[in-house]
């Protein structure tokens, strides 16, 4: 991981880290193979469906429109999933040291003793309205099949900073910050939409 790919910003005095090209080409290929395999067997379910990724609610209404799944529930054994092995990279000592050096908030990354991974797949019109997560740190990474066949799907945090949806890019931030995903716009719907991996870190 090149630290030159890492940028640091603050919103409401809380730190946000943006890392381009987080995974190596080999890691990225394995992740995409698994994401596309899960798509091919129709494993992604609606936000409110059984086996789906769940959603935040406001006034009883789901804030998310899109499909996905809870990866830790899909696999009995994490060894069965390339993604659940590769995404341990978030806990790389050099990365954690770099982030803790940037801001003491990231000591939570080092202290986290439990994490969960959800995959989302968004096609035309899918979005996620502003919400917070019930954990301490959220890390979101985007993936899609090149060339990119959609627009939108960007991450906006606290209506203050916008991160465009770029392949193999990770954003790490305090889960208490309001964040949203802009609507995906596309014509071809055959698995060429926006995949994202959300890692939720708990204490």
C-alpha cells in the first residue's frame, strides 16, 4: 500500500481517510470473482428481504434502495470467502500505525475486537439516504467491472464532503457521521452496477 494513495480530511473535527487502490491487482481480481459469482447465483437480496443486507430506517421507512447481503452470515467458515480473508488488510499494522499517527480516533481501529462485512450491489435508481451506523468505525470500498457502466453511487458525508465512486477505493470514517449514497444511473443491468463492501468495526 502506497501511503501516497492516502488522503486525510476532517468533518466536524472527526477524521476521514480516503485510500485509492487499496487492494493489489491480484486481491482485486479475487474480490471481483467472488462478487460476480454471488451475483450469478442470485444471492443478493433486497434491503428488507430475508438474507438481504438490512437497512437503516427513518419514521418506519427504509432509507436504502438496493440489494446486498451480510457476508458473515453467508459463510459458515470465513476461510470459504476470499473477501473475508483479503479484507483483513484493514488491520495491517503499517496502515493502523499511519492512521493512529494522523488522528487518535483511529486507535479504535487497533482496539476493535469484532467486525462484520456487508456487500451491496446497486443498479439504476438504487441509493441510500443519510444515516449513521451502529458501530464505531465504518470502512467502505467500491468495486465495479471495468469499464464503468454507470454514474452516481458517490458517498457524501455530513453533506460536507463527497467521495466519487472509484474502483478499489476505500473510505474509513467514524460511524456516527451521517453518510449517504447518491443514486446510481445506468442502462445495462447485467451485473455491471456498483458493488461496495462495508466493514463495520465494533468494540
